[in-house]
C-alpha cells in the first residue's frame, strides 16, 4: 500500500468537488481510497488530496488514463498536478 498526496489548482472548488465526488466509483474499482480533501487557507481553489493505493503501478495506470485526464479538464483543473508518492516505513 502506498500513500499519495496530490495537489492542483482549480477554477472553482465547488464545481470541481461535484466532479471529483462523481468519480469515486472509478477510484474504488481500482482500489484507490480517498483519505482526505483539503484546500489552502489562502486560496480555496488550491486543492490537496490524500489517497491510499495498492501500488505505484495501479496509481500510474489510473492517473495516466485519458478518461481521467478529460474528467480533470471538465472539472476545471487549471494547473499541472503535483504528486508525491510515499511508502510507510
């Protein structure tokens, strides 16, 4: 199991959150579990998400899916996601 921290900026958090929540079944299907969603105190459209995933390979396959890329664009993501992948020691 790995922990993933992903951050990006969105046009409008409320609009983004509706799309993000609607994609939960796709995350669950591959074993990606949402642990939390956070926004910056200074910029409510700067979003950080924390997930658990079964492996780096599962994460890479999921995040490189063109469907996800299109969904992110539709949701209003306006910056390149910054992703940190961690393993518990």
